């Protein structure tokens, strides 16, 4: 006769234990997923600044004495984008 009207002894306790173990595993998996997602977000968008380019600034200075009191100063600025954003 289906469904069974009588279950073996201890069956209900085993089912409740299995449900508790599965619920605990699901909670642990959720916590791990939140931690991994937080780490990924930090490393990609905060640490690496993915949204903004990485600029290297290089200054080149040179001078030429035009007279004893007057110097010609030449300043060159070179910017280069070394990040993944173009």
C-alpha cells in the first residue's frame, strides 16, 4: 500500500538530521560565496581601479644657461596609460 502509513523506527529523526545538515551546508556555502564575491570585488575594482586608467607620469627637465643671470628651463611631461582601461 502506497504511501506507507508506518515508517521504520528512527526514520523521522534521520530525516530531521539530514534536513539540519543540508541547511547548515547551505548556510556555509552562502557565507563562503559572499566572502569570495567581496574579495573579487575588492581586488578588481578597488585595488586594481578597473574603472579608471593607470597613468604613469614622467617629467624630463633640462636647462641651458643663456647668461649669468638667465637660464632657459625646458620641462617635458610624458603621460602613458599602463592599465587595462583604454
